[in-house]
C-alpha cells in the first residue's frame, strides 16, 4: 500500500511540474499548429519559421514544398487562399535547425485554453497557410472544428487563435477575467496608489509650467483639481485561478481620462493615464511585482498591455504566458515568477526575422 501511495505521489508531482523538453505553439481555426517556442529543459528559444516566410528563405521552402512560383506572384494586399488539401509536405522533410536540435516528437499536440483542455491533436503534414504576416509554415492537424467558411474565401482572413498547444500533456493554472463592477481590496488598494501618484505627477506638470513661464497659478491651486477628468476605471483585471505556494497573482490596469485643453494637448482626443500592475496576494497582504505607467493621448501608440493566459509550472519554476498587444503590434510573452518580482524572459514575436 505504501508503494502505491509513493507511486501516485510521483505522478501527481509530475503533473504539477512539467519537465524535460517540449514545444509550445498556437492552434489556429484553420486546424494548423504554429510551433512558437521550444523549452529545452533550461531555457526558451525560437527556431521555427512559424508566421511568415521572407523571400530570402524561399529556396529552402521550395525544396520542401516544390515550386513556389505562385508565392512570387502573390499580391500581399490581395492574398489568395491556400487550400487545405494543397501545399503540404511530409513531416520527414522538416529541416533539423527548425526543431532546435532536439528529437521531440512533434506529431502529437495537446490543446489548452478551451473546454476541451488536453484534447490530443495529431499532426499529419507541414502546411503553407495564410498568417497575420503573410504566408506561414505550420503543422496541419486532425482538429475537427475548422473554420471552413474562412478557408474557402477568395481573400481569407488570418486564422483566429483557438488555444495554446504543447507536445506533451500539462497542468496549467489559468488566469480568469474579473468582470465585477464592485471594487475589491486589490482594486481599492491600487486606486489609492493611483491617486497619490497622479497628484505627484500633476504637481510636477504645474511646477514645470510655472518654471518655464507658461502660466502662474494662484497660490494653493492644484492643476489636478482644475482639470476635468473621468472616474478611475478598471481597464483590465485578471487573477490566477488557484494559489501557487500560498499566493494568488493578479494583473490590473486602471485608467483615467482628462480634458486635453487643460493639459497643453493640441490633439482633439482625450489625454489618458494608464497604470498596469502585476501583484501577488498572500494572507490578505498585497505585494507589487511590477508596474508600468502610460500617460499621453488617447491613441495610445506607446502603450502595451497584457492578457495573461495561464501560469505554467516547469521544473519547479513558474512562468506566466500572456498575450501582449499594443499599437498595431501583437506578441506573446513569457515572464518568470520570482519571489518578489516578475522577470521578463522573452517576447514571442508574431513575425520572427531570424530562422534556424
């Protein structure tokens, strides 16, 4: 009986902490997996040309798929569909550098991020397909819920992301959206910080104006009080679905909008201030792991935000996998959870420029 208990404990530990080597990718609604990043047991790296194919690499792709004359004739502003039953190649033709020098079996993938977490998918071929950046190379699978309507369009949209996939079963800790209209202790704490730092920022703006001789304010005037502004609002709020080593993790973005005419802003749109914060909560104690402030016009060209997807336990370490987006850009990102901070590991670029 004791041996059975030890065996079951061993299985439980291995389900909690994913070990050794694996690939992480994204399944599109065209049924194609894009292998995004490799974990070799120690570090993360990119090797697969998963989003687009620069012309200087066509010679290698032509060796795999045959004639690519059609690619050189494609109008990037008027893409034509790449039918599901065409432009395929055997998995045996995958160049070794694209696999990062590993022998990981990439024929089997497991889907996470939907109700069917752990659904096994079988890769059958390499496949040229439309991606956000042009023509990409992925792995065609037996995924059943394919968006055939989009695949048959004359000008197809890029595939929509279905969920993350891995080359072995895993146990993830999801992040969930908090859509409550009421403020909890996390939001109340951050709003208090927002107001304190906001007052400091506006005092600096006021002092700078007076120093430059732009305007002289009456004694005791607060520029913040003079400025028409909205309430402090929740823009994003995500929380981990379970505790890790006794702590829950949160990502919160608060925003406030201001009348630009009061702030020397010549643009017609509002001035906006965003504060995004990563936090740890343990025994009702809140600790800030990372914070970033954006202050500028409402087009927010310099702002970048996260949508945390899940926490991934790997070899007794914990990584947060997020969707990262901003002005006309989109990545995925990996952060490592350390005791008192969030450590950026890498951004997984949608359109890598360097291939193995």
